[in-house]
């Protein structure tokens, strides 16, 4: 098996890459060949620090042999089992283990294969729940501007990233959006949670006034939007949103696909902010990014609301061929063992202050207009160039890659969330490489 494939022998035409400027990329491919710990290795043998935990998912670092061994054992023992009217023990064990670390009350788990599937599942459960309890007029779903909830039609519809929405002409009907919380005029360079903006949660009241509470099934938000480059919620915002949702009988869904599994120094963002939703969508870190898997956590109120009718009838007409896939469950259980044994679900709390101060040391560099952080998430935002939004950001991203740092670019912002095994020396390197790139590209 070839481990380091030479770029000049690589045929790039067949692979249609996701969320990528394909023509631009294929002129100068950036290729990883292997990974271990905090680093990728490129096809030409260079070490690159993983500043974004892959795609927010490799929370325990790369190359964890414990997970690989668990997957190998499972493939040789039970490679597949259906979850429709059949089951296997690992699915039930995995669900129990997940509820042990979940926010209190979220103790029912529905397995999916990705964050996108988790979101669409939660939205469908919300609609089914409202109908089951006699609130069949509640069919409207509320998202938030600048939110990202995956690429299914449900997630795309409640999502609020403009480019993602404009690319496709059709969205789910009966969807509306509350305003986002990103406020550069009042909150630029805020450390941790911004002071201003809790009142923006009242925009849900505007939705109620416009559409009527009896038409709204659920509101979904990311506790910390990640794909639009880390937007920490203003102090008190999520609590206020919870209160308004309760007042009007609206289910509150937290999309924790990014923030789940230790990203903020707590198991979930719901723990960090002290606000428990009715449902919580997860994926990514659930298996350390090794095997596709996701999960929707629900309260017993939501779950039991659907446990009606004769016992022999299906309560929820929804699911996937690979829901609770045996290898995903094996990878997830091994991942949870690592998180527990190494204290990774809370380790970020001990590094959050160092991370915050390191990021904010970049204030004052050319074109830096904002720096944001919460837990082990952070973003640096640059002003756009005249040649278009994202042009400066792309040049900085490429410069960082060439000098040994991988990070996520979102327009002219850089979103960072290193693996939870990160050390202070890694943080120093991440910030140093990024800072130098910003200066060079300016």
C-alpha cells in the first residue's frame, strides 16, 4: 500500500470535492497522507498542526489505536446488523453510556450517521411530537441567521448561511429565522461571552407575534455557531431563549454537532451555559471522527409523547440503514473510554484562559477586525479585500498550510478548535504561524 502518494502521480478529475473551489484546488492540491496526535503529515512529508480538529471532530487527537482496535474487532465479530425490528447489544450500551455524560434529562438517544442527519431527525421528531400531543397546527420551524445545520433540506432550510441557501432554489415551507448575534459595533474583541445582545433572543417573540405560537413547532440554534467562525452567545441570551420557548410551548433544539464532547471544557455546551434544550443534535466528536455517526438526545417528555397507540405500531416513521451501525458503536464506546480515562471532556477548561489570551495577542495586526473565543473555540476575522470576500482569507489559509498549520477558513475569518489533547506549546505555534501569515498577506 502506498502511504505517501506523490502529487504528480495523482489523478484529481474524478473526485468532486465538497464545499471546495474544485478548479482552484486541483491546480495546487493540499494533500494529507497520515496523521498522529496533534499533527497531519502531508504527501511530501511535512508536519502540519491540526488547528481545527479535522472538521471539529478529532477531539482526542489522531491515530488513537484503542479506537482502531475496537473497530477491527467489531468488523470481524459483527460487521452489520439492522436496527429495524432487530438490534445488537452495542447500540444499547452506547446509548446508555452517552446518557451518562449528557445534560440531566436528555436520556433518550436516536442514532444517525452525521450532523446533517441528526438535525433533520430532530426537526422531524419535533413535528411528530407536536402532532402526537394534539398540537398538529405547530408545523413551523424557526432557525437563526448565520446558523449552519448541515446539508439536508431540513438543515439547509433552518440554516442561515446565505451562500448555502442561495445555491438551491427550493427550501422547506413554513420556516423563518431570528436574527443572529454577531455585533461588531458593540462586541468586537470581546473575550468569552459578549456583554451585549441578550435582548436579541426576544426576536423569537417577534416570530410568535408574526406567525402565532400555535403554528411553531421548534426553534433550533447552535449554542456557539461554528461554521460562521465562532460566534459566542451574549451573556444571558440562551437562557432567555429557553424562557421564551417554554412560555409558548415551542421545543428548543441545540445543534451541538460542533460544541459537543468537550469543546468548551464541559461535556456539552448546554452544561457550559447552564441551559438544557428539549433535544440536542450531535455527531463529529462522538467517534473522534473515525466512523460516521451521530445522535439526537431527547428528553423523556419528547420521547414519551410519541409512545402512544397500540404497542405493536411504529412510533416514529424514521431511521437509517446505518443507524447504530456496529462499527460506529464500537468506535464510539472506545472514544468515550478515552474521553473518560484522559479527562478530555473537561480538559479544555484548564486551557481556555491561555487559549483566549494567545488569540487576543493578535489584536492590532493588519486588517484584524475581530477576535472571538469561548472554551477551546476561537476565530480571527479580517476585513475583506476589494477583490472579493474570502480572497484575503484564502491567501492566509494557504500561507498557514505551507508553513505548517491547518485551520478552517470561513470567508475572511479563521475558525480554530484544536484537538483536546493540545498543549500550550501547540497553542503558541498555532498563533505564531497565523500571526505571521496575516502580516505577510496584508
